[in-house]
């Protein structure tokens, strides 16, 4: 079983480009530098005046996610949170087929 994290953010269209730049940097660094990060996708859903941005993050386990939270690239991403309205994060255990 792996550990899935589903953060969601609501972003105004005029702030989307800088927010996505920060999100892409976080995703790329997570995949390149964290052996416990198995997948990190960024998805968009246009809405009524806001764009919903969701991350689909898969880690080997919750300890790998806890280690992810301590990285410099996550600290850099957190500096971009003023660009969005952060929603509650969902945590799930992924059942292997």
C-alpha cells in the first residue's frame, strides 16, 4: 500500500501562472530528490472565476510524505501560498491492484 496526498488550491486566473511555476518546481524537485515520492501530478479544473488546482502525490508511506514536508523545495512552494486559497488536504492509502 502507498500513501496518497490530495492537496487542492483555488487560484484566481491572474495568479495562475506564478502559482503553477512554484507548483512545477515543487513537483520536479520532489520527484528528482525524494526516493519516497513515486508520483506528483498537477491537475487543473477551470471554475467560476477561479481555477481549482489539485496535486496527486503518491509516496511509499506516510513517513516519506513527512520527510517531503521538511525539504527546502516545499518551503519555497509554501512561499507561493499567498497566491491561492488553500483547501483541506485529503490523505488516502492506495490499494495496490
